[in-house]
C-alpha cells in the first residue's frame, strides 16, 4: 500500500510539472507569435507607407520634393505638404494683388488717353460742323488740338521710357558735374512756371560747388520732375520750393521741399506707381502724364540709389535722394 501511495503521489507531481511546462510553452509561443506578428506588420506597414509616400511625393513640385524619398516619414511628408500649401496660398495672394494692379493700371491708362482724345474729337467735330469758317474759333480750337496731341505724345514717350527702365534697358553715362550748377539751370528753366503759381524757388547749400558722379541728363530729368511737381502742387499765397544739397562722407544728399498741401499718409506708399494721382479727377484735366515719379524712381535705382518721401498733410512734402560724391 505504501508503494502504491508513493507512486500515485509521484504521478500527481509529474502531472503538475507537465502541466506547468505546457502552460509555459503556450505562453512562450504566444509571446513569440506576438513578436513575429509585430515585426511582420511593421514591415508591411513600413513598406506600404513608403510606397504611398513615394506616390504622394511624386506629385509635389520640384522645389519642395525630397531628394531621398526612401528615408522620408509621414511627419516629414506632412511638413512638405504644409509647406506647399503655404507657398500656394502666398502665390494666390500675389496673383490677386497683381490682377488688381493690372485692372487699375489698364483703367488709368485708358483714362489718361481718353481725356485728350475726347478733347481732340470735340474740337474736330466743331470745326467740321462749320467752326472752321470762323477764324477766331478755328485758331483757338487748332491750338487746343495741338496741346492735346502734345499731351498724348508725352504720355506715349513717358510710357516707352518707363518700359525701357523697367526692363533694365537704361544706360547711364556717368560724368563728374556740379549738382548745384545743374539745380540753378533747372530753376531758371522753371522760373516762369513758378511765377505763374506765385512760388519762389531757392537753393540751399553750404558750398558754392558740389560735384557728383552720375548721369547728368537723367539726374536733370529727376530734378525737373521733382521741382515741377512741387511748383504744380503749390497752392499757397507764399509758396516756397527749396532744393537743399548736403555733403556726407561719400555721398551728396539732395532734398526737394515744398510748403504745399502735402500728401495724406495712406497715399504715400503708392505715389511712385504709374499714373497714380492723389487727386485724380482734377490732375487728369491739367497737364502731366502721371508717370514722372515712376520715372524718377527707376532712374535713381539705375544709379543704385533710392528716393524717399516725407510728407505732412496741409504742411508740405520733402523728396530726398543720394548721389555719389565726386573727388
């Protein structure tokens, strides 16, 4: 009986050990299967993901397309797509701004050309309907037609010049000349216009002569535009236009100041645009092509300089620019 009991106990212990081994084996197998499945799924998802990333990256623009698509993650792909979205949004905003400028520019051109053309048409119709028989009317209308034609030609010439400047076709002939002497010449030339507007022209400079290196003809055009504008917009009884030259280390500062009506702050960023006028309705009826300041800007940019403007409404305006000082 004792041997039977011992045998029974041993078989029970053996059964417990075998059962434990079985459970351990099952648990180990499950762990192995989980690990294998994890790596298999990771491989499959990685392969599929890289394949999808490659497909998506092929439609990206060359500017932001990755050099090595095989090492790219979904996070990096998201950053690239976000970059593309921002770039597209920026381009759309730029295109909208250009479209607005184009429409405004075409409207301004048509308005500028329409005013003298309608004047010519009206005068010609009057002459054709019998006005030519009256010598006084004929001579007056022919003179007005001549002025309207001159204005059309001025607009076309200024447009052609501005196009050349914008396409980099401006050629400079740099010479050494006295900027103060050039200013005095231009003031003498515009003196009659200043008298008609009851405006006084004045040059202020610490030196009698001040030499610069620049294209004399084109700088003369800059000064004519700035000074004539100052005269044209001077509408005070004691209008004063002052041109001031100041020597700096290697440059000469030129400032054209008037005490006219000034320019409102919101208009200042646009005054160098083609045909832009602060008071368009009145200014289009009276002289000027509306291109003067745009031409000034391009001439100075060709000299690697820029023009700045400071204005206080109802007090006056100052345009200033630099030129290279000559030894």
